[in-house]
C-alpha cells in the first residue's frame, strides 16, 4: 500500500479552483464585450444570461431566458469563438441553452 502526500492533492485542488474561478470571470467579461460589440449597450439591460464554465471538459455553457436571443447567438457562434480566440480565452465547446 502506498501513501501519497495530501499536500500535493490539496495544492492541485486549490489550483484547479483558482483556474476555474479566474477563467469564468474572464469569460463573463469577454462575453459582455462581445454583446456590446455585436448588439450595442442596450442589450445588457434587456437580456438576462448566465455563464457556466466547466474546467474538466473545458466547456462554456451560456444560458439565457430568451429563445430568440439564443437562436441569434447560435447564428453568431463562429464570431464569438473567433472573439474568444483573439482574447486568448480558448474553450473546446460552447453550449447555448
């Protein structure tokens, strides 16, 4: 039986949480910038949305209360992906609900 050091495990968990929190804040900021760029400032007051980032699967999930807005985002998903790549905030999947 091999015993592993618990400090390494705690350190890795702490790093993963820091990475998740930092990247989620960055992604929220970039998404707001993209919305202002594509739709203008008024869209931030009209549309409610929630962003979830899963660091294990490197997946960004956008959840919105408007089906019309979600469909329009689906049409502009390539622009949003390019916007994220230019911002150096790459994700492997973008899911819009």
